[in-house]
């Protein structure tokens, strides 16, 4: 998966960001939000004013399918 180069994409509003219910109290999680042009924005929940990476729906779909299939389980061990 590669980040999409995006021009003139507005940063999602603060209330648009969603964090997993599996996130721990330390905030060790990423947050995602839909943008006005249909991309998916991803940011570090501990740095809400930091960098945002934008992905297309097909890129996010490929990642979520892989995660559900256990392809990235080795990263959590």
C-alpha cells in the first residue's frame, strides 16, 4: 500500500476522526477520517496536529482485508 499524493485536500474536522474501541488509555492508536473528496485520512492519535497521510478507498480496503486475514499479526507480537 502506498500513500496517495493529494493536492488541496482539506484536513478533516476534529469531530470527524474515529479511533478504534480497542485503543488503550495511553492513546496508542491511529485515527481515521473520511475527507470531502472521498479519501481516507490517517493520523497518530497522540499527535492530532501532526502529519496526516491520505489513502484511496481501494488502498484502505486492501489493508483492512489483509488485517482481517491475519497478514499483519506478526507486527503485534
